[in-house]
C-alpha cells in the first residue's frame, strides 16, 4: 500500500503544482480568469479523499485546508498557526518537518513519507510532505495525508491470526510428543500397579511392607490420573459425547469442593434454573469445572475470599469480536467462575493456557490443568477466556454451543 500511496502522492504533487502555476499565470491576465482558476483549484482539491493542507514555512500560518480535512477536524483553521490549531500549542511542534524539506540554499529538497497515528483524530495516516512555492512566492509546506486505519487494523488482525497459528502449531507438537510418552508411561504404570497388587496378596495386610506397598499403589494411581490428563490434552483419550445438562454437574462439583476448601472461602452461585444443554463428554466437563473451581479456591487459600459461579446463555452474532472470532454465530451456554484471590499479573496472563505453565510451587501443580481444560472446550467447539487484575481476583468464562432441540 505504501508504493501505491507514494505513486498517488507524486501524481497529486504534480497536479497541485500545475494548478498553482496555472493559477499564478491566470492571475496575471485578469480577475475573471483568476476566479476561474481559483474555482478549479478548489474543486479539484476538495474532491479528493486525502486530507490536504498548506502552511507558511516561516510563520506557520495555515494557507489552505481542503474539504476532506475540514470535515475530519470539524472546522476550517485557515489563518491560524498550524501548531495552535491542531495541537493547541503556542510553540512549534517537536516533530515539525519543515527543516527537512529544504536544502542548504533554502530550496525544496525532497518529499518526506512517514507514517503515524494522528494525536487528534486518532486515525492512522501515511503522510507525504513537500516544500512548494505558494502563489505569492513564499515557501510553503504542503502535506497530503491518506487514512490507512483500515489497513492497519487488517495488519493487526493478521498478526493476531499468525500468533494464534504459531501457538496452535506449538500446542499440537507438544501434544503429539506428550501423547506418545504418556502411552508408553501408561504401560509401565500398569506393570507397576499389577505387580504391586500381586505382592500385596502374598504378605500380611497389617505388615509394614503392605503399608509401604499401598503407598506405592496410591502414587501409581496419581501418576495414572496425570497420564489421563496428558492424553486428554493431546486429544488421544477416548471421549463419549452426549446431550447433557451442565447445571447438575456444576452443583455436584460445588458440593465436592465445599468438603475440601477452607471455611474462610464463601461460595455463591446463580444457576438461573435453566436446562443449559450442550453436547459434551460429562467426565471431561466435570474435569474442567473441578479444575477451575480448585484453582480459584487455591488462589484464596491464604486470605480467604468469595468464589462466585454463574450459569447463563449468550448469543454471539454474525460478526463476533475477539476472543470469539473462531466461534460460529448462535446461542452459547456461558459458565462463569470468578474469585477474589491474588489474581494473575499482566506479564503472564497470556501464558496460563500453555501446557506445563504453572505459578504454583513445586509439588502443588503440573501446569496441565488449564491447558487441558482449554483443549477440551475447544474440542467441543467452544472457548474459554480469562480476565484478571493482579491482587483483585480472576474470572474464567466457558462458552459452549447450546443444544437446542
């Protein structure tokens, strides 16, 4: 777009220079022809979409603004100093291009092309600045600015999509590696658990060795649960999706949580009495809910606080905004789980769904909980979002397509 913009600017500079010259020549021939040239000049410049203005390079007085620029700023500032009109400043602008537009002899030198966001209109512009001789002979600064806000937004969106693609590729690679390791590790665990159980049958149940073997078996079962999480994360675990209601599963999860959390944590919930049916694997949804609930409780373990759970529906329209750009329009069930714990810092909030990333101390977390939850929800054509301010708690929202029928 810069090449096209530069070509357009060169043409405009040539056109405007020609008009100024023609205007000056006709001005010598008489008032009538001068007025005709003036009208032609204004008609051409005011028909352009680009914003154009001319200012005296010595006094900074604005000599001309085309209609597009008048519309953009809401009024015509002709006659005022440019830095006073545009920036409400009594001094010249620090970024003034005037010195760069003239050579050592005070003649026009080159066209400056630069890109910036205008501090007043907040629009992104590509600017073409050049020194020209005005009709009365004085040196003037001519600027032609083209609005490139829509192009900038497309570039930003493209960059975001590329980031998501790289993240997806990284997650897929890690998932493939983790899934392969997990299958092999699962076979080893099966042997450990099997031989442990056989050994326990050959010794007295109350012996010290039996007690130690029970610890081995318990540790093996915890390892097996971890392998299950890894397989779920890598999407190699078998799932059985059915039409189910989320509310009963939330109630069951809250009941389990109440039995294990500190009494200084208050639980509030509003399930709104709806059916909230989705197509999902109940065991996986239960795993996601319990993970988010226990994470919230862990964040409030030291100081206590309030855990709030809400269930409702939301409609996503045909042009959803981030983070819903990958979701199809329609009705969605939204499960919100928020806490008043220590929150998540801005520096790491973008990493919380990455595999093996955890802020918990060694031995308290594997870093697979949120990444597994994220993978499960995405597999069910939904999404999960996080909003948090450090020191003010965190809120996780799950969106799943509502099953209507």
